[in-house]
């Protein structure tokens, strides 16, 4: 769909203009670096399950452009890095949830200890 597309970024969204001059709005889920090249991970707003990657390049005029990934090996590497980053994020999110539970338990134990001390006095 894209080939080479100029884009403008609006916060967490980009507007891509395709070869026919039509504009399409996509959510930027992430920017990842694979082997020294940057890639934008995009999806239609609200549709993270159907994400796709485009390589970010600079054209001769110094503008950032998004380019289709046509090489299967490059696509596989980008896809692998994206999937790993998602697994890492899910693991971190899970660890944060566990830390929150541990913190709550520590707070409850501290409250119980304080109550026991007050009862002893």
C-alpha cells in the first residue's frame, strides 16, 4: 500500500499519503531499531492486532519517509525484534504488577506491626 510515503506525525499518530494522494491515519505503536535502521510499527487506530512495520528513511530533501519492507529476511528480523520487545514489555508489566502486590503486602504487614505495638502500650 505504501511503497514510499511522506508522512506527518501528529502526536502518537501519522498520516500517510499513498501513491494515489489519499491520506490514511495510523497509530504509531513503537519505533524500533534493528541493525542500525529505524522502523515505525503502525496500526489502524484501535487495531493493535494488525500492526505492520515500515522502514524510516531520509529522502534527498532531508524529509523522513516511510518505506515498505520488501526483503523477506529484513521483514523477519524486524518482526522478531518487535515480538521480542512485546514479550519483554509484557514481562515488565507482569513484574510491575507483582511488585505492586508485594508493596501492598509489605504495607499491610507494617500496619499490622504498628497496630500490635500500639496494643502492647
